[in-house]
C-alpha cells in the first residue's frame, strides 16, 4: 500500500463515524491552563432541564461564533479568560487569569464585571471556589499570608502529585461565598498545573454533589420508621384474622407510598453513588503525601463524606427491604383470599349439586305426572272416537277404554323416553 493511499484512507471513506469524536473526547474536559502563576474562580450552577435552552442562549450572547450545544465554550487570551461547561444536572462557570499572585496570594477581590454570569445565568449557585497556583519554584507562602485566607489551625494540607505541589484549604466559605485553595508550585511541569487544578475542582464539586442525597436520606429514614410500624400492624391484623378487605386497603396504601418513595429517590440514589465514586477516583489521582500536623484531603473528605454515604446506603437498603416485605405480605393476603374464595366455591358447588339432585327428582316427578296427563288426554280422544261406533253395545266403549289404559300409558312412557334420549344424545 502506497503512502498516498494510506493518507487517502485516513482522510475519509473508510473512517468510522465516531473515530474523530472519540479521539477528541479524551481532551474535552481539560482546563485551558498552560502556565503558572494563575488564579481561578469557579461557580457550579444546578440547572433544571427546562432551563437548558435559556442557558444556551445566555452563553451564546457572550461567545459569538461558538455553539453552546457542544456543551463547552472557551473564551481566552494571553491574560486569561473564562470557560463554561454543561454537565448532566449542573453547569460550571470558570474564570482564570495569569500574573503574579501578590501579597494576598491571588485571593484579592476582583471586579464583578469579570463574572457576568452571576447576574444572569439560569440555575442556582451550588458551589463557589477560588484557587491560586504560585509560580514554579517560588518561595513557600508565609503563615501570615496564608492565615489571612485559610484557617491554619483547622486546615487540610498535603503534598500532591508525588511532592510536585503542596495544598492548603480549610473547606470554609469566605467572602463572596467561595472556598479557597492555595497551591504552592514546587515543580509542576508540562500540563500538571491544568491537571492538578482540574482534579481539585472535581474533588470539591463531586463531593458536594454527592452530599445532595444526604438530607433526603435522613428524611427517608424518619418516614421508614413509621412505615415499618404500619406494616407490622397490617401483618398483625392479617395474622389475627381481621377483615381481609380492610387489611388489603391498608396494604395497598402503604405499597403505593413505598413505590412513590422509590421512584422519587431512584435518580438521586444512582447519582449519589456515581458522585461518591468519582470523588474517590479523583482523590486517588491526587497522589497525596502527608504533611506533619495536618490531615490529607482524602482523610478529611472520608471522615465527613463516608458517614453521609453510609446513611444514604442504609436508607436505600431499608426501603428495598420494606418493599420486599410489603410484597410478601401481599402474597400472604392473596393466599388467604384465595383460600377463602376456594372455600366459597366449594360451598357453591355443594349447593349447586344439592339443587341439581332436587331438580332431577322434581323432573322425574314431573315426567311421571306427564305420562298420566298425556295418557288421560289420549284416552279422552279415543273415547270420542269409539263411542259413536259402539253405541249399540251397552257399556262396550267403557270396556274397550279400560282395556286400552295400560297400553296407552306404556306407549306414552316409551314415546317420552325416546324423545328424552334423542335430546340428550343431541346435546352431547
């Protein structure tokens, strides 16, 4: 195969439709940070699905020529820029600027017009964070400089990226409703500044998003206490032989509530688990080293996040268990109702059998009476027929009719029996 032919095949024709898309996917979420020192501000907005179109129109106003439908817009120059990204249930707005950090380590107030989205972007502000990264090889910040922005007595501090940087943060909201993280750049090289800042952002974002499921989990646990007590009362009533219809009504009401709770928590349940796993993955990617006297970020987050996740898991397990117990109680109730229905059917069948036997006896009696009735009418007709012919023989007609009585009755009985047999054979 010639070189020209190989190049032609690379250009199109034989390319898979997703080849380029999947290749670019590996770089979609990278921050456009190419050097330090740099300071960064990011806001996380929770955006409802019905507000996405309005959000895209708002972004397009400030980024002409770019398509917000792609889920990412970057406007940058040599001094910095801003970035918007859309995620499944949230969006991020990020401002970054290059230049010396100064006495305030990059945490000094900035003009509000730099963050135009704060006044018009759809959604609710869910998180805000400020990050500053010093120049490579710069002197470590003094305790006095750090103390103006971070509580050094209760802060998290550790080395990251195998000692290429050191981090300070106290996970507290400061002026403007943002948390603060300072990164001392020891020897970050190539794209490590971008990767480290992005890892820190994602750890904080996913950690807080995972915690959204904690308050509903506590509320669900409180509801489960009452729901389990209701199920116990329903089961006791079933065992005590209470009216099945009443038990069924209470069980159906509880079952409907359980399914409604399960449906409402299904998305948050999966999202919480995903955010928790992403947080743990990003913490592992941080490659921390302990600094004496301080907790690492993994230790701090695990101490606060894991109990919340255990609470969420406990609530989900109890809800699943309650759903299974309600289903089992329903099976027991259906069995009880089925047995009662079987007994009722048996009583009905016995009643039908007795009625059928009585009907058979009555039918036999009617058939016997019918023979005599038909015989009586036949003999009456024969009397009208014979009397004109036997009027010269005194008492002759009566003697002939008396002799014909047995024969007429036998003939009528035989005729009825044949007709009955033909009807029965025809029905079969």
